[in-house]
C-alpha cells in the first residue's frame, strides 16, 4: 500500500468541467499532470466533430490555476498546445506560476494540414512547479510521432507517445492528472505504466468513451 491508494480521486474519471471538478481535490496531492487541452483553433474534422472550449480561451487561466494548486510542489505538468495561440497558453501558465523548462516536438510522417508550410509536428511544453529534481531517465525533446487513428476522438493521442512522459516524470503508484481527458489516453497510459489516474472530461460522449476504454 502506498499513500496514493488513499487519494479520494485515485483511478477516477469525472464528467464535468475541470474548473469545477478540481475544486474538491485537495491541494498538492497530484504527482504529475499530462494534458492535451483544446488548441483554440475552432477545430472541425471532416465529419464536422468540434471540440468544447476550442473557440475561446476564457477557461485557460482558471483551469491552470486549479491545476497548479492540486499539483505537488517540485513537480511537472506536460501540456500539449497548438502553435497558433501559444501566447495565450504561455501567459496563462506563467500567470498561475508555472515555469517553462522544456519544449517537446513530435515529428509526423504525414502533414496534418498544408498551407504556408506542410504542418508536420505536434508540440507540448514541459512546465515546472517549483524546482523538480532531475529525472532519472532524461528524455530527448524530439520524438517520432505515432498516429492514433483518431477513432475514439478527433484529437486522440497515441498511448505510445504518452507513456514515456509518464515514466520520465513520475514514479510507480503515483497519481497522474489529465483535466482535458478526451477519450482517456493519459489515463490508459498511466494505468499501463503502473500509475494511478484522475481524468476529467466535459463532453459526455468522450467521457463515456474513456469509461469504456478503462473498464
Ligand atoms: C484535445 S482534446 C483531448 C484528446 C485526448 N488527448 C485523447 O487522446 O483523446 C481536449 C478535450 O478537452 C475537453 N474539454 C474542453 N474544455 C474542458 C473543460 N473545461 N473541462 C474538461 N474538459 C474539457 C474537450 O471536450 C476535449 O475532449
């Protein structure tokens, strides 16, 4: 038994707005955040599926202030973001007290879009609360992309790209939070690496998908 078994939200998936859902989570009880929030690009896929919160960034600062409150001191938050509205993300992160300590890039073997450039990368920022210890295993900041197939969610990430992040920035049995969980990829990656998870998803359809996936 570790103390994480006693966390009131260990291995939970919640169907709510994360700003509300995080309120009852006690301060400084999460070991790692790995999340993929809306990129603020009004995304629609070919079948017209859109993403809650993708049309404005009003949620950014309130959500990340809850996220940093529940995160332990001297710990990490890995957040994906698009490049388009990166100023809004960076402002919110810095305003709430996160310090950017790295930038991760995944190189796609296909272009997800093409206009002024062939858009072939995804990115995430490594954010620190306090001064986390140097990880035992140091990750490169560039990686090959693995395509998820997007069958469960239009922005679905592959479990294979999330697992190395969880292994590098948390330990066995620790609690990993994803407040923008989509189809539950982070939760599954956490379970498959022997961690606990807390996943929050506002859209009932994706919440149901995450529940089914983790069952
Ligand atoms: C980019 S997607 C995450 C996809 C996920 N990484 C996956 O692999 O399935 C972002 C998700 O955040 C959800 N979302 C948006 N605003 C939210 C909020 N305030 N609270 C909780 N979830 C929210 C959206 O419904 C969407 O499913």
